[in-house]
C-alpha cells in the first residue's frame, strides 16, 4: 500500500467538486484507491506517505475522441467545414502515416503530448493502416498509458489512399485486434467504421461482428455536420435517421460504444443513446472550429445521457484538457445565451466529463472513490498563489483557476494504477 | 537604421494576411518602419541586419481593455453574471489594491505578463486610487511598454471602498493625469467614468471636461449585460439608450474613446459609434465567462465599426492574445451557427483586431506598413515544424497554427519603437 498526501479534488457526481484540504489517498498494492480521507486512521499509520505538499491531486483526464495521426495538422483550421476539410487536409495527412518512419515520429510525439497533458486514458483512432497503427499501440504500451485504439475502416466515398477493399479491410481489422490483445491489457483494441458515409453496410456489419466476437468497444462518428447528415440520409433511404444506419449493421447496440460529436440528434436518436448507455464524446473546440454546430451538453445531461470530453485533434486544436473543459463551459454558455438550453454548464460538470464520465469507458478511472484506479495528476499551481497575502485560497477556487489558466506546465507528476509515469 | 530579416506576417486590412517569406523590415532611427520587402534594395545594402532565421516576425498585440488590478482574480469565473460578480469578487479585489505594497506586487506581475505575452500596447483601467494607479504607470514606463492608463472613477451604487466622493474624485483624476503626462510619452493617461450605473451625471461631465482640456482618451464600459442595460435605462429615464447616458455628459463625442463590450446595442447606438469612429473593445472570453451575450463582430465589421480585442482580465481569463484571437473566431462561429450573423470570422480578421485595429488607438502600431512603429514580436514556432519531412509549411498555415496553439513560450523577443525590450 501507499499513501499520497496533498490537496485532493475530484467529481464523484457532476454537481460538485469534492475537495480535501491536505487530504490522503490510500492506494492498495493493486493500484486502486482504498480510501480518500482528511484524517488517516491508525491502521494506516505504518504506510509510507508521499507528501505532495501544497500541490493539488486530481484524477487523470480521459480524451474520449482523438485522431493520433492528425497531430501535424493541429491548428490548421482554415475555416473549412467538415467535408471540405476532410478531403483537403485530413485524408492526405492520414495516408502519409502509412510510412512507418513517419508514423514512428508522429505517434512518438503524440504519446509524449498525452503524458505531458495528463491524459491517462484516451479513445484513439489511428489510420486504415494496421501495421503503423500498431506502432502507436506499442508506443502507448511502452509509455504505460491507458488507451483504446482502433485501426480505422473505410471502403467508399473517400480518396483512393484513405480507403481500402472491404474484404481486405475486415481481415486487417482482425489482425490488428489480435496483435493488440496480445500486447497489453492497458491498451485495448476497438473497431472503428469511421462514419456511415464512407463505409458500406457489409463493412459495418463485419466490424460489428468482430466487436461481438472479441468483446471489444466500437468507436464511431455521429451527426457532426448538417450537410453530412443529409448525405447519409440520402445514402440510406431505408433508415429514419443517422443512428439507424449503424443499428441496421448491428452497431450502437451496447454501452461499450463511443460516438463522437452527436450534435444534430433527433429525439429517437437521443433515446437510443440514453437507453443503450452509449458514451458521447463531446468535442467543443472541434464543434466551433469546423462550424459544425454546438452540442447541447446541458440538455443531454438532463436527459440522462453519458457524455465524455474529446479533444478531437486535429479538428480540435489542443490536447490541453483544461482548455477543452473551458471549451465545454463556454460553448454551454453560448447555448444558454441563445436559449437553446435551460442552464449554463458549471466548471464541475465539465470537469466530470473530462474525468469520471469519459473514464467510465475504461472501467473505474477518473475519480478517487474506493475501487477506482489511482490514475492521477499532481499539479503545481503555486505561481498563482503569490498575491494572496498569506491567505489560503479555497480549493474550489484553486481548481477553477487551474481549469481556466492551466496547461502542461502545471502537471508535475502523472500516476497510472498507482505507479508514477512522470 | 536597422534591418530585421525573418518570416514576416501582418494584416494591413482585415481581409488577409500579408506574408513575406525570408523578408526584410527596414526600420528608421526613429523606430518606425521604412519598408517591408522581399528583396533588399542597393541603398540599404550597408545597413546592419539582425537575422531571425526561420522565426516569424509579427506586430505586437494591443489589449484594448484590461483591468490590471484584477490579475489575482484571473480564472475565478464562478459562473456568476456581471452584477453579482462585481460585488462578490471584483470590487473587494480592487479595493485591496489601495495598499501600495500589494499594488507594487500585483502591478509588477501584471507588467511582466504583458511583456511575456507580447502585448506592446494596452488600454488599462487601474483602480479609483490615484497613487497606486501611478505605481502601475511607473512599472509600465520602466518596462518600456506603450499603454493608456486610467484611474477609475465611481461615485455611486458601489461598495463604500470601491467608490469615492465626487469632488474629491474629480480632483484626484486631475492629479493623476498631470502626474502621468509628466512621466512619459509612451504611457498616456485617460479618464474612465467606469460605467453610467456607478457614476453621477456630475462626475461624468467633469471627466468629459478633463478629457477635452488635456486632449486625452476616454475609456468606458458599455452595454455588457442585459440586466445592466435595464438598470441604466431606469436610472436615466430621459435617455433613449445607454450611449445617450454618456453623450449627455459630453462623453463618446470623438474617436479618442474606447468602449468595452458593446454587446447589446440599438441601431442608433451602432450608428453613433460608427459615425464618431469610436473603438469597441471586443472581449470574447469575458462575454462567455460572465454569460453576458456574444458581441456580433462580423456584423459590426460589416457596418464599418472599428473593433479591437480586449482580454478583459479578470472577467476574461487570459492575457494570451493568441487565445483571445481564437475566442473571437470561435464566438464568431457561434454567432454564425446560431444565425445571428451572416458569416463566420476568419483568422486574419481576428488577428487584425488584436494588432492594427486595437493599435490604432495608439496611433501607428500593429502593422508593418511604412510609418508604423516597429512594435514587433519575434516568434519561434519550430516545435511544430518537425513533422514536415523537410517540406516548408506556407506562412499562412504557420500563422494560423501559431494563433490556435501559441502561448508566451513562443514569444522570443519583443520590440517597441525598434528597440528590443526582451
């Protein structure tokens, strides 16, 4: 066992921050939290304590939707909408990662950035290339991070080098899944029929079958852009909505599914997502950068839908999860101001998305309740405390300041399953 | 004379970036730009060249609205709306800066942050206290930055320690103006009747008179929040709108005026602002953080209104002007998506606000056209170029990436009037 002492902040519910000033997290030998307490009991008196002083201890972040291969395109927004952006910037970039040397460099930088930004778990799309996506898996395993990685699948309506033959693609997914399962338990494979528009029914059905066979998750794009929704509905005249295009293939049938964006949903679609317990990856910066629309987080939460937070790099421009949390709060404010939602988003609520809600995709991570993995960040915010004239700043204010002003410079240590990675 | 060589990017108009790859800026002995060119003419062959290699050279930023005294509150958004936020967090913070020792510490940090973030010019509100606001002036003068600083004025509807007696207040403004004019030409004083809600007509008229007498600018808040607008209109039943409350006092009569926020304007108000040539300080992060509404930048631009960009620290949470530019682009996207405006905001347009438009308040700064002060930043973006496989990235993409991903770490050198400050 081991004990960490510091200023502990986490969100067991999306309503409030739980704060323990100079508190203790008792971590078992298996790396999970035994208890979180302000006063250590006698039976723990003999256990070694790492004292983090006045630093904050917060849960590691989960990035619920990110394209590792697009890292070199980060910040190239160019004011394009989705479909133009895909063909001009994104597909060519993805295709270039088929080169193992290039994949090694880009994925190396990507994994380094995850660690530096305290993203202890992430739901990642690679490219259609199984071998170079396996390079990404290896780098994640080596770093000790948790992740769910998919070789992406596409077999139509895309540039020649961004798509693949259906049968070959399905076989490659199987090979990728088997390779990844053999490598590690922290990095799990997923199937990822990218989006209905670029996948045949045959491909989607085969991938749904593999997800069932191996008991692995499914990672999809859903209703990001109105034009895209129109195109999909024209391509699938027998489906009443976007979700049904997946349902008919046997996808979106269980909670081990993450759908990115989900901006333009019908009531039926929201109900399917809520009833199935599917995780939505809300990507606020991407929503705005690609002029897609702004997902209504408050409404979805109030309807009982499970929502994590995704950077969606490179449509989103940052792996700084503090900035992604601010994006969720600010786009929630915008929805509130334009009267689409009944209430704004509070800091604790957006923090909950980036930790416990997104983390639920990996089991128990993103909180410090008993039984949760000690996937944690030790954060130094001392630079902001110097004008306090010796007065203590309440922890709720410190976490809020961290969210609005923090970046990788504040993250001093990263723990996964109780072990320090950094 | 002196020459700077590097990758030059600036926005003479709000339509486009002008880029000069490995270009030259020829700077005269008075610190102003003589020419910006891709090929050096023979008559400049003998002049010393500082070669900034592959770095970018961009204009220094203007923060068109910022409260220096509120620095310790940065990031404490707390999801409050304006009036509650003023009374809970802001007025007490301002009052505490009456202590010279505290003012010295806070203003010292503030000026350091301006420099680190490349804010070569700023339009600053201090507090009601003339003496400690003069400490701020001294620190700006010492650092060599350009600024317009006001002792704030308030004489009603505020907490006891955030307001002052009218006659005393007016005398203190005069003293502050005279002290500041004696100190430097780079730091100029302004009058700042904070906002109609907390100022008597008598106070506003006296301040308007002083602005005329000394030929100095006026810095005001305008139409930030709907509740505030309602309160103001009740207090001034003889005025048709918020702007008229200022006009009747002899304020908002000339272009040497900056009004912060200006979110909820009537057509008459917009016309007054356009016809007078007044500068609006658009504060996108503040708009969203305080749930005030989102100013319609595209519409204002299309109507011919002059708009700079303000951090509005601490209602806005960052002095990183790249992040404020992204805030303007993203809140422009929100306005576009919710159909309040006809078009989104492009990166060049928001960059123009943060440089040339805001800079126009200080004369000629924020561009590299002939006659403009060489107020410039040398920027290192090499960390983002490593995955290019030797291919050059076009300068328009590099500036865009810098805007979306940049922070103080990228700003290597800061020049004002041709001289390096950092």
